[in-house]
C-alpha cells in the first residue's frame, strides 16, 4: 500500500534508476535541506565520482533528461531536487490522509518489545517512565506497521535481594503499614536492612537462609510472603500503566524462568563455553572483544541476572521464533546486553543478532518544586500527579466552562510528560523543566493536543459531517503546499521511526504538521466564506490534520481530547 508521498518517491527512484542504469533499490532519495527546494533530493556526489564526472554537471544533465509524471526536476549544485506538482500533491495526499489506514503497514514480522520491567518492592521512578513510554510507543508503532507484536514486562522479582527483604520483614514487618502503602513500607524495610546489616551479622545469615528457602522451589512461608509482595507491587505498577496507557501481552517475572536455569547452564556446558573461575562458572568473551566474562553461576550455586536473561531469551526464541527481540533498557546496562548477546553468539545460536538493546539517556530535573534531592527517590506517581495538578490550573484558566476539567487535566498532564519524553533523541539525556513540559506553545504535547482540539472545534462548528474525498475538489488546496507535505510525510516518518527504533521521528513529524496546520487556519478562512467548494476543501484538510494528529499522538501514547 502506498501512502502520502510514497508513490511519488517510487516514481522518482524508478526514473532515476533507468536514467543512471542502476537497480531501483540503490537509489536513495533524501529530504532537501530547504523546503523551497522541493520534496525529495538526490545527491549526485557518489555516483558522479564513481563514473568520473562532475556532480553538478551530472545533476544538470539528469534534470534536463528526466520526464516524470507530476514531478518537476531541477539541479541545484550537485543536488537534483524534485518538486511534486501542486494538483497531484493535493489529490494524492488528501486521498491518503482521509483514509482510515493512512500510514498503516502489513509488515508481517514478529517483533518482541520488552519494556518497563521494574523491580518489585521498589517504587517506579522517573527512569521507568522512559522505558515504559518509549517501549509502549515502539510497540504501538510496530503494531501499526503490521508487525506481530508481543509486549513483555520482565519484572525484577528474583535474586538474593529478596532474601534481604524477607529477613527485614521477619524483624520489622508491619501488616497495617504494608496494607496502607505496600511499596512505601517494603522500601523502608529494604533501607533499614542496609542500614543495620553491618552491625548485625545475624541479619545477613537470615537473608541468605530466606533466599535459600525461596530458591528451593518448595512451598514455604517465605514463598507465600514473596508472592504477596509481588502481587502488591504489581497492583501498584498497574495504576501507573493505566495512566500511561501502557499494556503488556506477557507479564513474566524473572522468577518465571527459575526452572529453566538448570537446563540453561547445561546447554552452555554442552556448547563448550562454560569455564570455572574462582569456583564460579563463567563464559569468557575475550574472543568477542569483551574483557569482562559473563558470570552465570556463583560459587554458592546461585544463578544471576544474566543467567535469567539468557534463559528468557532462549525461551522467547523457542516460543515465538522472533524476527526481532528488543529490550528497552537504560544505557547503563549496555555491557550486560553486549555480554549476553555474545554468550548466545558463542553458543552458535543463529538468532543472537535478532536481540537488540534499545538504550536511552537519563532524566534530570531542573531545580524547583519536585526536583530530585540527595537521598530522596522521586516516585513516578508523584511526577504524574504534579503534571496533572499543573495542567488543571491551566485548563481552569483557559477554559473555565469545560464540562470535565479533571479528565482533560489528566489527559493534558500525562500527555505533556509523555510527549516531552519522546520528542528527544532517545539516547540523549532529558532535562525536565515543568514550565517547558506543560507550555501550550512551542514544541510540546499540549500544543499538539490543542491543535487537534481546534480542528475538532472547526469541524463541529461546520455543523455537518466532514466531507469525504469524493466530495472535494482537491485542486483548491494547491496553495497549501506546506500543510500537504507535512501530512504526506507522516507514513514515511512512522516507518523510519520503526526502522531506527526512534519515536522522536514521529514526534517531530507531528510538530511540523502542527505548525503548518496553525499557519493554515491562521492565514485562511475555513468557515463562512462565500465559496462553498473552497470551504469544503479546507474542511477536508482540517479533517485530515485531525485524523493524522489523533493517529500519530495515539502511537506515542498522548491522549487527544476533542475539547480543551
Ligand atoms: N529490572 C531491571 C531494572 O529495573 C531491568 C530489567 C531489564 N530487562 C532485562 N531483560 N534485563 O534495572
């Protein structure tokens, strides 16, 4: 299915390939640096160099010789630029963007996206916001592009730290406190354990014994408690997932792989990669350029984080035979992912390179209320509450008559936080400044939500259903090139965002669309002119903007209220 500007790009690539006597798939079109130069550009440097000709001359010759239906070609220095004819552009973009499948694909690959994966008994913090928001957006995008998507939450619910928690509970646990604020109480126990373990050696032994009881796999009081802590934690996480619109097909804690760990270690042994090192079992990775070996079993016989990841990867492969398995996890775990991929490579698996770590940068808070001060964990729930509180003040001021202010405040507050997270290149650190996050102007979520609501309002005021493509003379939109191009680039932006695992590309495409939509209705009268055909065409354009913003913001996880 071809969408938006794609059909033009194909036509251009085919004509260039024929003129240059190249296969069509090696002709790479770019986006011109300046919008006045058209919609697509072909830089002639490489091919000119290969053929020993002057690139500018080559661009000129090609421009003179090419004849592409609906597309003009012009040389600017070594670049060959292409401009789509106004009527062709308007017709193609409007037809595509008024269809419900605008931008959708039928890719067919199986893509697993693991994201969020918090640790139980600890509050989710701002770092979990990034993995949750980026992962949920990627999963929605792949779904939109037609992948078979499996969303996985790899909850951290296993490891010796749970022995510590159980020991602390035995000493200081308080049932009422647990009921009132499960995560708060469990965190307190954890902190207390670490404060006292140095003076109190008995505590450490109790922790070890408790973890051994857990690891035995037998039903025991420790296991029952651990299960209770897990359930309470998951309940807490769920309220956040609902607010963020994130969901999972599989919620599988690390403990789920417990009975596969023995088999995994055996597999590594059979593959001949397992070595002894100071009583522990490791996989040496120096042949893969990694100095630190991967530790899979300690001298005491306990398995580790990496062991569970290896077991999980293998189990996922057996269950889904995935084309891609993505792990949206902070950049600080890069070494861990390099190690465990290389272990799989050394084992001779032919799927290790389908495993991909999708790292992201840190969030820093600008000073002010709710900044992170030393020793204080800023809970994600608090961040979201604060965003909604600030949004409520803005809604109160901008639209005191609104029928459901609390609901809109929730949508705007959460949407602002989510959009802010996704508009940056994911690998970069993000500076979180409340004023900027919630601004209704500039490159923000509320600005796009507002643009969407504005389109809804224009359509409501027209008092009739939005015109369908057949009812519109699209040629009347020829003067709105910028808007048409911004709409027409949406499908390619989603595809590229999927290929590069970079939701920012969708966010940026929507910001350009928002800016051109605002210019469109600021400079043109949509309703109430004396030309009904023109009104029809402009209403259709507004409807296309509304649909595309709703679809694109929906992919990012930003709600789109119809009125704000
Ligand atoms: N639970 C870990 C943490 O909060 C993240 C898990 C990431 N996923 C994985 N498969 N290792 O740090």
